C-alpha cells in the first residue's frame, strides 16, 4: 500500500512537471512569436540590430525564470534542487523550440514564402560588403539553399532553443534553487 502511494505521488509530480513545462514553453513560445511578428511588421526581422537580437534572449530567460520559480513555489512547496531547476529550464525550452519552430515553418512556408529569398539576398550583400569574392558568395549561397529550408529551420529551432535552454538554465538554476532544510527547527 505504501509503495502504491509513493508511485502515485511520483507520477503526480511527473505530470505536474510535464504540464508546467509545456504550459510555460507555450507561453514563452507565444511571447517570442508576438515579438517576431512585431519585427516582421516593422521590417526589422531580417535586418536586426544587436539590441533587437538581445531582446529575444531576454524573453527566453524571463520564461525560464518565471516558469521555474512558479513550479518551485506551487508544485514543490518552495524548494527545488539545482538539477531539477536545470532540467525544468531545458524541457521548457524544448517546448518553446517546438512552438517557435512550427511558427517559423509557417512564416517561411505559408505566410511569406518570399522571405527566405529576401534573407538570402541580405546575407549575400553582407558577404560582398565584407570583401568575399562574388564566386565564393554564389557557392556559399547554393550550399545554404540546400540546408536553409523551412523544415530545416523548424528542426534547427528545436535544437537551438534546447541548447540555449541548457546554457541559460545552468546560470538561472544557481539563483532559483532552494534546498529544503536538512533538519526542521523545533517549535519554541
């Protein structure tokens, strides 16, 4: 009977973990989608400056922090180990990458199929401005066309957001972790 209760408690905790990471991954992904749509609407998507690029990371880090803190305080009675916080951030970013990857696929394949070609032209211009020979630019562009498809961008989004989740969670987990006390203080 006691083993059954322990298994059920572990199962409930796993369900809460998965539900929480999926929810926060969806929310973070939607925030990134809204940000990307704003960039697209203002013609800043393809030619971002440094500050606009940093905002993308700030949204992701905020999602990790808010999600981990919420999970720690609501599901784990205010305590979370470094490893569990790290795992939470990575899984949250996997779901964020899936949501954002699907959006990216739809953006480049359905919403604006010409966007990929515009992106290639900007990359070509930047390489030519850096002094790369036109022949080399053409060779590199053809290589990129083979790998830079909407589907590959979807896969790349999942992979890159997972990696970013690992990197950012390595840092945020150190600040969000809160170990339970080893001994309870006696009532005075």
